[in-house]
C-alpha cells in the first residue's frame, strides 16, 4: 500500500536563531495575555493552589466516622475538613515512626488547644541529627521539615515499616500552617535545635542551636494550622474529637511492649498523653474495648497477637461488615489488602465449616463477611496506598514482608462466638426468599410444563377431587395415560418424573430452586412455600398418586417424594387421602385360569417356598413398561384394589422419614440397617399404609440393596455388579476376546442385571484397568484403551471399541474347583451368581475398595499380593501374620506410616521430585490417584495464577511423561527455588497425600456389615473361612474321585463278565438283566452330571448313609457301545481305574493346608509370568520410544541439512534410505499404537 505523503503531518521546522519572546501586550484568542494563559508555579505554590492532590479536600464535608466521644468511640456523622485532619495525622505518624527507628522511645505527648488553634506533638527517643547536610548545606531538621521531597524513605531496597513514603508528610503540615515550630534534642551531639517557619513555609527563621545533655533526646513539633484555608475560624469540636480519636489510636498501637523483629531488641512501653493526661488505653485489646465495650459484657470477640507484626481481633456485627485497621500507625479508614487478607481467612474457614456441617446452608463468602468486625494492627514493609491520604492499602499480600496465618484455635474460637448462628439465620432468610420465588398458584390453565397431561378440572371448582399421577419416567406415563381411557381425564392428570427427586432435606436453596422437577411439582399442585395447609382447597389437585416400578428404586422415589412434603409441607401428609400410591405386580404366577399377583419379591419368595411350582407360569415385570396397555386398563378398571393410601399415625412417622433422609441421622440409620431382618416386606393387601411402616418395611429394602451395591464382601472383595461380571465370564469360560459392549449384554442376560448397561460397561472397564493406582491384579485383560493414569481411567474408549477376556491369573485366584461349592442365587427363575466367590487370597486387600452407601462408606487400600501369600504361609505354619502396609503396583514413590489421632493406621504417600540444578526440578512420580492431567492443571495455576495480583511461582514446565509414567520438568527462579526448598519440595508442589485404614467396612460371609480394624483382621477371618472351604473342596473332590473310581471299576468288571460269557445280555429283558446285576453286587449310579453335583453337595444333605442315590440306575453299564468289549477298550478302562485309585489315595493323603499351599504356589508362578510379561511390555515400549526419538532426530537433521535433489525434484539415494527406515518405523509404531497392553514380539500377541 502506498502512503499519501501529502496527507501526512510534517515536522515543523524551528525558526533559525533564538526564539523571540512575545510582547507583554500580545493577547490570545480569549483576551488574555500569553503570560496570563500559561503559568509556571513552584511546587509549594502548586500545593497551595491544588491541595486536594496532596492532603485531600480543604472544604468541610459531612461523613460518618469513628470519633472519640467521652470514654468510647462513637460512629457518627460529623462535619470536618479532610485536609486539616490529614496534616495533623502526618505529624502524629511521624512521631510514631520514631518508635521503629529507636525502640527506647517510651513517651508520646499530644496537646490540642482549640482556643489558640495550636497543636503540639512531642516524642522522646533519638532526636533528629543536628548537623549540616554536606550536600545541601543546611541543617538536617531544616532539610526534612522545610524542604519538599526530602525523606529517609526513598530507598525501596531497604525494607521499612514506617508510615512515611513520598517525602511530603510533615512538610504539608508546615505548608498549611501559619506558624510551624521544629524543636529537637540530639543527645548524641549535645545540641538542641529550634527553628520557626511561618506564612505557609514561605518564611523561615534562622535555627537557634544551644547545648543539651547527652541523655536529652526528643523531637517536638508545634504548628498552627492555617484555619482560613480550611474555611474555619477555630478548631471545631468535631474536628478535635477526630484528632483525639487518632491519639487514642496511638495508645492502642504503641502501648504494648513488643520485640521489634527488625531491630531485634526489646522495646519499652510507650506512654501516650493527651493534653497532659496519660491515656488509660495501654494495649490493642483495651483499645478494641472502646468500640465493643468490656469483654465481659460487650460484643463477643477473639483476639490474637499472631506475631510481632500482626495483632488481630475479630468480633460479630449485626449484618454489616466493619473494620478498624492500622498500617505502620496509619489509620486505613477504608481498609485495604491487609484487612482482606485477614477477613478472607476467617470467611473461608467459616464457610467451609458451615457448609461441611450443613450443606444446604450454601453459605457464600459475602454472607459470612457481613457479620464480621475486623480489627487489624500491623507493620507492613514499604506500604503502598491508593493516594496520599492513605485511606486504603493497595500493596499485594505477597509483598507485606511477613505472613499472618491465623491459628486453627483462633478460627475455632471465632466460629464459637455466635457468628455461625447469625450467618445461618441470614442464610435461612435468603433461602426462604429464594424458595418463595417458585411458588405456584391455583389457576385453571397451566402452560409451559413439558409432558404434563393436566386434568381438565385441575385448578377449578372441583380441583380438590382431582388426582395428579406422578410416574417413574415416560414409559410409566404411557401406562397411566392408557389407564385414563377407563377413568377419564377430567379428574386425573399425569406427569412423568425424570429419575429420582432431589433429597431436599439437606439441599441448599439454590439446589432446590434450580431443580426443574421440584419447581414443576410446585406449579402443577399450586404449592406455596411456608404455608401450613388445613385442607386442599387452595391446591390445583386434592390428591397426589405415586406410580413407580415395584422395585427398590421405585421405593426410593416414593420415599424421596414423602421426604419433600414432610420437609416443606408436613401438614399435607396429615390430610387424609392426599398422598396415595398406585401399585402394580412385580411377578404374576398363572396356572390355567388362576392368576396370582405379587407386589414384592419377599412376598413371592414366601409363596414359592410353600408351593409346588409345577404347572405354574411365572412372569417377571421388570418395570411398569412391561405391562401392556390392556393390563393398564385392567388396573384402572379396578383402581381401588391398586390404590393404597398413606396415613399419618403420629410423630413416629415424621421421625422415621427424618431418620431415613437426614444426614444428621447417620448413626440412627446405621442401627436401622443393622436391625434389618431378611424376608422383611410391606404387606400390600391392606388399604392404608403408615409412613413409618413404609420406611421400616419397604424403604429399608432399597437402603439395604444400595448398601450391598456400594460395600464389597470381605470374602471376594466384589460388589454385586462386579460379581455378576465374573460369573458371566466364568460361565462363558471367556478365553477369547469379546467387545465390552457385547459382554455387558451377556452379563445382563445371564445374571438378571436390572440396571443400565452403561454402568455395567464401566464396571467391566474398571475390572480390566491396570495403570498405577487402579488394580494390583486386573481380572480382565484390557485390549485397547481402557484408560490411563493421565485421567484416572476417565480416558477409556467407548465400550464398542475395546475388547476383553479373562486374565490367566484370575483363575489361579478364583480356583474353578471351588465353583461347585458356592451358594448360587436364583432370580427370575434362573440361577445366577453366587452370594460370594472364594478366592485363595483375600482379593479385597489385593485391589482395595471404595464405596459410599446408605449409612456407611468404605475405604480399603491396596496391598501387595506377595505379602498376603507370605502371611498366609505363616498362618498355615501356625504363626501370626506380620503387619502389612499399602502397596500399589508400579508406584515409584514412598508409602510410610504416620501418627494419627483417629482409629486405624494412617499412611503418607509421597511422589518423587528432584532438584536438577539451581533453577530446575523434575517430578517423576505423583501420589497414588493424583492423576497426571489434574496435576498439570495445578502446575498451570503456578505458572498463571487465577489471582491476577499473585506472582507466578514457577516460570514454565515441560512434559515428558507417557500413559504409564510421569515426568514434569519445572523451571523457576533461584529465589523461588530457595523458597521451595525451605518449604519442602514435596509440600510446596503438593506431592503428598494420605490414606487410612480407619474406615474398612465390609460385608462378612454372613451378609452382616462389619468394621475391620486392620488388614490383618481381614486376613484372619478370611483364613478361617478359606480353610473350611478347602475341607469342603477336599471332601467334594474325594467323593467325585471315589464315584468315578466306582463307575470305572463297575464298567471293567461288567465288560470282563460279558466277554467271559458269565453275563448274558442278548435277547433278555432289561429288568431281568438289572435284577441279575443287583444280585451280583453291581452299584447303581446316577448320570455323571448328577454325580458331579452330588459330589459337590454337603454329605449331610444327601440323605441317609448307604441309601440309594436319587436317580441311580444301571444305564451307565447297559448304554455302553459294543466297542467297549474290545481288548483295547478293556485295557484303557483298567488303566483309567488304576489312575482313579491313585487319585483317591493321593486325595486321602492330602490335607486342606497342603491343597492351599499348592494353590498359592501356582498363583505365585502365574503372578511371576504376569509381572514378567508386564516388564517385557514396558521394555518393548521403551525401545519403541527410543526408536521414535532417534527417528525424530533423523527427521530434524534431514530438515536442516541441504539435501541434493535429483532432476524432477527426486530425493537423493541417502534420503531414499531414510524413507525405507521410515516404513520400518511405521510398522513398529503401528504395533505400539495398539495400546500399552499389546506387545508385538516374534509375530505373537501377549497380554
């Protein structure tokens, strides 16, 4: 683009020669002379002309301020001149600064004489040096009091905690005074100095210097403010009150003896006098009493002298934040960063404490801050303020030069001084205000609520006869709408719930108002928050009918709705007929024309146990969606038999609901569940149900099921969903790969899984994960991306794309010989998983467990399977197990026991961080379950803090980690390195975490929830049970072997008899042959399948000893083929008989302990193979990474080198060779791309 030179401003050339001055008479455009238009002022003239820039306004203002009124401070509206107050304050702060310079200062005297219009401030301690300044040629007192921009505070490298900063200070008092007298005694030089300035510092008298004693050290400033400039004739009373208040400030700030940490010497108590009278205030605490009253009878407060630089007091207010603060004796009337620094700590602690105890309070920081009154007295290095008036400190907290971390004891006292009740009261008020916003109203037409099928009469004159049906989802709504064709739509409305209702009892107002489901219910019913209902005439519907699946989750939904009404509208639950439920069968048993409906599983189980099921057709209704439209019409045609009314029986009903849903009732809920009796169910044959009966007989079934889903079993360490997956895998003998999505379907089909397959897929993925912090032994093989430590497994691929199969090690842990000994469950007429599996080591300790259920949670660390095997061997030898500590496969950090005040043991897990040089750190391991991506975000905040005012702690970081390893290289300044080393690298970089054994809750083998104090306790209980199972296994194997030996022996004898002609078979009745066999003493035996089952059964359950086995016959002999008569077959059978004899003898000579030791040895061998394969996989990956790095370096070299090109832009021969190597590399890269779990070696894939 060309530039138009004509339109560009050209520099103006200065005229040649000297500039000529304009004639005095020359005028500008406004009639003024140039001299009148453009003026140059001296700095003193500028200060007098524009005083607001330096001291604030010189005009009277009305403002609410703290002033001294009698014996107390009073907050009242006063009329004062800010500029006058400021010059007084500058002299006062100057005097206080001397305490910092000379700790021997012990007296400060202030005299205010309104009649004379004079102010005198005298402090002892080192006086000003009475000596001529070599550079300026005048005495130092004259230099600092009579010349602008002179100060001892200009060296910013020197850390000072004084009030002066910019070199104006006392000079401003001089400038705005008609007379200003400086007096000082310099005992060191034996000189006394006095000098008088007048007429706004424009005139100065000669200094008068006399002798003084060496012990005389003091400075005195007497000044007469130029009242005319401040629009005053005399020092007015309100201004004097404000000045007196500042003198009292000094008494509180300087009164207490302190050790000044910069000087390192003990200071003396400063006695403060006002008009010749010593003030009674001697400490900051006594000063605070002037605001709050005596500690015994005034406002509750908590005081703490945190350090030599910080004094803090916190009290309560009535809802408006207050602060009184001082920085280096300066009164920061508007607060600033130092006040925020203290207040934020208090507020954060209060919010965390309140929200932790009562989450529904949802206390925000501003709520807590509104009830705080903060007093701060601090010393800040080189403070910065918003203006010369110094009302607000603006310096960042990181530059204060000291820290004030409030002790836990202090924060606890603050919380206990009554402020929590004030905050909660305000939070409750705010919550009620919010909740009222969503109130409904009785109106006939209601729009804007999706999926609502409103009753035609709702909100009208017949509204109290209308019923709103709340259904569990859309499919249930379709069922209800089908039923409306029978009962009509005038007085029945339908609304589907989306899942489970919010538990409002402990929810915040924001959660409730933000919950669309609850707001819709309020609008549909016309509910008004806080209203006590005596009837339903003001509502749009007079009845609420709940229609859910007859399963545990359906019961929970009913309970949550009851909880909502009991918490907000308890009066409605007491109205007869308001809340009802519509029940549908969960099972139907049909035999011919006879049909029986069951509404609970325990009810069906009870009927099944006393009924011969032959001829009965059993249909399971998994949800309301299973019922047909025709069945829906049948239900509604007989609606009274399906309608059950909930009734209020008294306060026990309310207590039951509160116990079930309040977080404060955890202990009661635990006891409730511990008293659970299997077989409990709610009798649905009655017409009315009390709320307490619903809680104790129906809702408890959900709570129990929820607990079982969340807390694993001690025996196998599995939760029901995990156990169903293992059952399906064992049943299928899953040795070849299958898609996770397909396996989910197979599990659901064969184990009666009733929840979403997405949840099941997630559980399968969890069982296959093997990254650090997941499983020590993964039961399934992860073929594909099953998640990594980068995101803690959340980065797993879709179940449609990943494959799995049983890991070889799994069957060594869960020995198949135990399968037949387990107690299998039955559901929906099919045999499903056992109540628990019986591993050979306590797998719950191998892979640990986490879970939160109703009443209880659990947290069990992972342990080394080799430690468990070693301890089991010790116990088999009659020794006690050795204590074990947590262990996580592949973790390279440390795990050490640390002291704890709680039950169980506590362990500290540390990552690995090393200093490479003065500015570099390297992190090669993170604490267990601190994922790489999360830690990266933490480092990001250290590079770019969210707080824009905060200084970044590190300069940069680089990442060198993989999906299995961690490696961050961090760069920081030498100063920050020293700071990090001083704080401890592990602490500074959050590389520590803790785990505990204090909450190891498990279901024992009897299905009872139990707390285990130590992992060794789990091991002992497991040992006893496992040994019993080995006895069962040995007995079952022996029975099976003896049965097989008997079968083979009978076969050999039978064949030999036939061959020898001793037994004739041809042309004879079967009955005759069987009679002869019985006479000859041949054994009747069942089929082999039945024999195996009977061998696994408990011998006590088989019937009388020596009795005939059920299903036994001679078919096993008579059904043998003719080929059995051959010599080869006879010899083979004899050999088989000998083998079985040997097996029987071996089993008889083997003890249960021998069997266990054999299994443990096989397990260890498989574990060795597993670990060796993992090592090979890691080595292969490392080689591929090395090749990748080498290849990348070659590419870089190729890019920078000047390659020779052939004609037609062809590459040189050397570059062709590189291309060939690229192809080879791509093949290897493809192998690695299959995932960290696929190892390509010699053309074979290994897990």
